[in-house]
């Protein structure tokens, strides 16, 4: 669902309730389209996030802490200059548009009281964040819009701020029943009632429009001709009375365990789908966008890593295909030896200059007792004895090549397995520090001498591993890349700690720290679930996990980072639950 005017109204209400009067302590810009204001109020810190990107524009309170670049962008610098130390005076929605105005009581360069406005336009690809003075003159904007970009509306420093061009639609919060009925009667009867709502009224997403139609007709795609106008009108005004009375019920729709829709009110159109209610809009947005934003930021930052890994994977696969083809040819080595033996056995019948001969092969006999015939190509420039030696050399070469190719294929498959482990690490990377460790690992492994980095991270003296607490109070450590795996298994592990790893696939090293205590069955199960979750098999319903004492895990001599061997182990089958594991996370 798009972040529509109803969701913005809920966010504005929440901000007026909890953030007005708070002081601006910090301003960060984690990504090109996202600004986070840290506000300090009477009840503690509040993080206000405004995303003006084309894909997921929104505004609301957040509890996430994205990494920030070392050097702030210019727009962030300007915001700090004008808003740092100011107080949030009010938040208002502009009509029923997807635009909100945040008023700040600030001080100018001379220390005099002044007013600043931060206008958030969350309008899809036209989203923007604009800073103005008290008179509405634009100071700066996240996206500068000049005459070459748009002939209808420009956003340039020094110009007066103007609202986006009004659409030829009615404001649903002030429309009367008569206006609703007139619009309905004028709309084509064969078109859907959902289209009637979205094309006739401002700020309504398709999800909310379908919900209104569903509540009126029990279907989401009902044409206007089959709608009872009075019932549709009642459901329409019932929804917008919720907005006018600030009776919001932030709701998330889960389809197959995946957040699929969100709204400021319960959605009945999804039938038996799981509906989750949240106490605030901020919690709802974090639940829906949190993992998406993290994955998107990591994809952007890890683009060079992914390119290096993909190229290396393609190169190794091509090499393995060629080597396996050569190995198949080596199977002809026995045939070369047999031909050399036949030439030697019949050497007196052959002479120099023969190009092809048919010789009796006494090792082949048909059902009638007749010996087989074998055709052999000869080099006419060589003597029969030299031709026999030529076939013997081919046999010796194929025999040697088979041994070497088998070794090379084994090395290539091991290298490919290592790359898959790095791919898995990349999928579970959560911070810029995690990506820096993977970058460092690939550089030391020889896959890339230089890797560009968009986010500079201070060098960590020790890898930062994920920590969990089981229901029995045991600490569980989990590595998210091979360097962290090495650190956990061979630096932190004591001999009597328990070590876990998914069976037969790439995954994290997981260590349950015992400190002289004996874990219970639930602790073992939870540690195994963590190992299953942080692996390539995390999506499986039943995942096999090996576990043993840490002293039984050995490093592979001259092996890649994170590569270990073990022989004595127990195994169990678990069903990892992402939410349960997240609750155990420290």
C-alpha cells in the first residue's frame, strides 16, 4: 500500500501528541532520500524519520538506527544550521494532501527568535523535503526542481513555497453527502466502485478504496452499477469519520508470514489473513519497512561485493565445466592403450604409410564365436612401432590428466562452496561494519585487491558478533560472516561450550557459552534454531543442525576463513521462527 493521506493524518496526530515541544538534538541523513531528526522531549528521545524517496515515501516516529555516512550531505548540513537546537512547535497536514508542515521555533544567526518550516511532501516519485523561513521563502530542498525539470512548479532557493498543483478531486474529509451522491451518479456505471473513490477524492490509496467497497458489497471489485449508493456512502463516511476523530488503529496484514499491507484502520478484505494491531503508527511502519530498508541499504552498499562474487562464481563455473569435459575425454585413455596393444600385436602386418587399418581384436567375441574387428587410424609418416608408442603416450597423458583434473575440480568445487558461504554472509549482513569485514575477507582471500566502499567504517579491533539469550539464560554467539565465524570458533570458544552449524550447507557458526553450567533441552533447541535461521536453509520448515563440543571442531589446514572439519557430532531437526529468534536477540 502507498503511504496515503490517511496514514499521514495518523502520523501527524501521533507527532502532535508526543513530539510537539521537543528540542532538536541531532539531524542525520542516512541515505540520499531519508532524514532523521533526533528530538528530546519530556518523555525521552524521539526519532522522527522522513523518507522522500520515490519508492517508499513516508513520515513517522521510528526506533531503528541506520548507519550514517562519515560526511553529511549538503542538505543535512543546511538543516543542522537552521534547525539544530530549535523546538518542534506544531505539525499540520496541508488540506488532505500527502504533505505535512512541521513548524520549528528556532534562532537566527544573530540569536533572535525566528520560525522555520520543514515541509514533507510524500507523493511517490514527486516526494520532496523543503526547508523554508517564517515567510514561506525556500531556503533549501532535498530535491531542487528547476524550469528544465518542471514547467508547472519549481522548487528553488529564494522562491516562495507553493503547494503542488491541485487535482480535480474532492476533499473526503469535508465532502457532503449531496456532493458524494452527485459524483457517484456522474461516474460511469460499468467502472468499478474502487476507481470511483480513487479518481473522485483526494489522498485515498487503492487499498483503502477497496476496503470501503468491500465493507459495502463484500467484494473489492464491484462495479458501480451493482453498488447500493446509500450503503457505499455510509461506509465511506464511516472511514473518514475515523480520520476526523483521530480514531486510528494501525494494522499490518501478514500473508504467508510476510508483511504485505498496512493501514491506519483494520482491513477486512483479506479474509483469514493474519492482522496485527500496533499501538502507534511508528511501530507499524518499523514492522513493515524495517527489514526492507535494511536490505535495500545493504544492497546499495554491497553492490561492489556482489559484483566481485558474481564474477568469481561465473568464472569458476565456466572453468569447472571445461575441466569436467576434459575429464570425460580422459575416459578414452583405456581405448588408447588397447589400440597401442593391437598395433604391437599385429606389427608385422603393418608398414609405414598406412593411414587406417582394420585389425582383429581377440578381446571381443560375438555370440557366434567370431572375433571383433577394430578400426585404427595411423600417422602415415610414422613406423608401426612409432604409431603404437603414440597411442601409449596418449594413454599416459590421459591417465595423468585424469588425476590432475580430479584434483583441480575438487579445488574448484571447494572454492565455489567458499563463495556461497560469502554470499550467505552478505545476505545476513546487518551493518556497515559487517560489510567492511566481508570486504576485508575477500581482499585477503585474493578475490579483489581493491574494493570501493560507499560507507567508511572505522576499523574494528575485534569482530562484532550477534548475541542471543536463551530461555535458560545461556548466551549464544552467532557469526554473520567468515571472519566472525573464525573469531567465535577459535578465539571465544571454550572447550566445553557447545558449537552448532546447519548440516550440509553454508551457514553461521553458533556457539552456546556454558561457563560450567549444563544447558537444558530448550537451550539446545533455541541455539539450533539460531544456527538454522542464519544459514542458506533458513526458509525451510525442517532444517537439520549438527552440534558438538567446541573442542571437536578443527580448522582446515591452509583453508579459507571459516572452513572447519568435525567427525563426532549429534544432529537435530528444528523449525526456525524468525520472530522468536528476534526476541532472543540482545
